[in-house]
C-alpha cells in the first residue's frame, strides 16, 4: 500500500483504479506472470488481503491508494 500511496503523490490525476491495476495485473504482466497472477480469475494463484474501512469512506479505490495502516490489513486464505 505504501507504493500505491507514493504513486498517488507522484501522479495525483491518475485514477485510483489504474494505480491498483498497475500494482497488480500490470506488475504481473511485466514479470511475464500474468497467466497465473495479477487478477482474481479462475485458475490463477491468489493472495488476498482484507482491509478494514472507516465508516466515512465513499471511494474504496481512492482509500486504498491513499495509504492503509498495517493494523487495517489482514490476510485471507486463498486455498
């Protein structure tokens, strides 16, 4: 999440969804691993995190790229 926060700071006009896509699917594609990583699709490997959101959050994507505290993140089992 800290890398996405940095990207938000560097490119404030970039939509939050594009920053998240860059951190997931685009990163996997750059490594040649998009056939098995980078998106939640049948047959792909997944590591899923759950993020606790404050009540006042209106835009989840924007919240995720604005910096999420470690205490708000937990891992979900993918198997």
